[in-house]
């Protein structure tokens, strides 16, 4: 049975030992790196399924590592950092990170985020290539060729903007997308003045695909950062 391979990039020995012990109990393979230079070499040679990355490394900033890795790989990257400001989260996510966990963190939460990243990694190729022009997530489905969305088999009548929003989220299922990323993908620009419009359209989209918009099952809000499509 294949054991997922995790690359842990962390210079704090205590945090490294905690993560290593956690991965061992879950039967994951892992490799550790203490600085950015080693991390970049290992990202090429270790062929990890997920990278767990600290931002405050001794030789370079973790955001720079994200940008470099994204130049050649789509491997899921989970940031685990003491930086808790929204601007730090947005910068890392805009650079290409898939998720962001703030220290101190819960082991259960780290494992949950790791499972999400692994599911995304396993299903991404199927969603975008093998299944051709369709997407399915629980009761929600999209026929890209027809430009239609369905919930429990019934067509959901969406405006063009709502449909674009849904497609952007669907094609990045499991990944936190920043407001800027979504605005660029849907509107072609990322003006701060457009963020209220994004929130309005997201609210109307939720009303159409969520049974209880106040307790969303598909579109998760990350306050001050962006949104994520949850894999059902």
C-alpha cells in the first residue's frame, strides 16, 4: 500500500519533532529540511505528495520558496507559520500556497488539512483531465461543455458571474483562493474596490447551491483572506 510522502520544512526542532511524531503515527513517509536551500533541493529530489512549510527560515523567506516551487510543480503546499496577520496569509496564498495554518496549531487540524491536500492532489488530474468536461462534488455537478451546473440532478440557474465563480472554485477544490486571485480569474483585475462585489456574488451563489447558506457545506469563507471549495 502506498504511503504518502511529506516534506517538512521547519527550523524549530520542537515543531519538527512534533510534526514527525504525528506523521509517524499516521504511517506517512516524511523527510525534513531545516532551511530554504535544502528545501528547494529536496522539493526536486524527494518527490513529495505534500510540502509542510514554515515561512521564517534562517536563509530565505518561505514565500520565496513557494514562488520557486510553483515555477515547476503543483505539489500542495501547507504553510505552518507564526505569522498570523491577514496580509501574511494573503501573500503566501497568492504566491501559490494551498493552505495556511497558524502556530500554535492543533495536531488534529494539521492532519485534517493534510488529508484535504492529499485528496486534492489525488483528484486534481481526474477532475481536470480524465473526466473531461464534467465535475462532480457530492450533490453538485458542473457540465463545462454545456455551461450548466446541477444540484441533486436539477439545473441551478446561475448568472454568468456566478457560474464563473463556481468554476474557479471547483477547479481549485480544497485550495484556499484569495480575493485577489478570484477577482483576477473572474473579472480580469484585482482592484480592492471590487471586493464588495465579490462578496455579493458569492452570497447569491451560496443561496443557490447551499441548502443552508448560513451553514455552508460547499463554499468555506476564510475571513480577510478568501474562499475554498470543500470536497464532499
